[in-house]
């Protein structure tokens, strides 16, 4: 499976899982879908405007979906609108500053200048990606409640983990799953 097929399969699995969770737990899950993908030209224009190339992996995601609001229990994955300062960008920046002030970032080995927030919005969840030009461009770190929850080599691995977590949750709450057993 090539990278394009892999992203399409992951997004399809996420959409299906979200739809079923919304049916089963409408008060917990949001009715959201990923935004329409970006184009290579659109991403290059954004990168030229901000004079920074988007990190690999995350950039690939943006070619398939321009972010996804309330993707994981209220936490949204950022697209270009958020990177331009919309949506949860300001709360993510504030959370990054708070984690820096409280030495959380230092404890887990992150220089805040090396990362870009790419997901936030639920409690104290923050997902950051290492900028292009750093020693580990594209590496992703998920911080929750001041602790490193997970570290991923790239954003696709992070996205796959979140989808897997949602699928495990679905397995626990889906009565059709129990009937099949």
C-alpha cells in the first residue's frame, strides 16, 4: 500500500468509526468530518507566506484533509485555518506556553521553538510536531495533563494510534460487536 492509499484507508476507517460512535454516544462524540484536502500549490503558498516548510508526515496529512475539528473527544487536528490563527490555535499556543512555564517541555526534552502545535482542544491535550529544519523533523509528541502520553516518528503513526484508540472504544460500547461474539 502506498502513502496515498494508506492515508485514504486511515481516513475512511476514522470516518466510519466516528459515524458509529456518534450513533451510539451522541452526547459524547461530535458530528464532524475532515475538511477537504489541500493542494500542493496551496501548501506551497502557505509555506512561502510563513517562510517555513511544513514538517513531513503532517504535510502529507494536509494533502488529504485540511484538519478535522473535534476529531478525538473534542480535540481537533489543525489544518491551514488553525495554523493561520483560527479555531483552537490561541488555546494551543497558551497551553504550549503554560507547559513551557511549568517546565513540562524541558522535562520531556522539548524546546518550544522546535515544535508547532497541530492538535488541541480537549482538556489539557496538546499534540506538537517538530518543525522542518530541526534534528527530528516530523516527529510528533502528544502531551496530556502535563505528561508525555506518546511520541511518534511521524504524524501518520500518531493519527493511526488515535484511530485505533477510537476503534477500541467503539469495540467496548458497540452492542452489535457483542452480538457477533
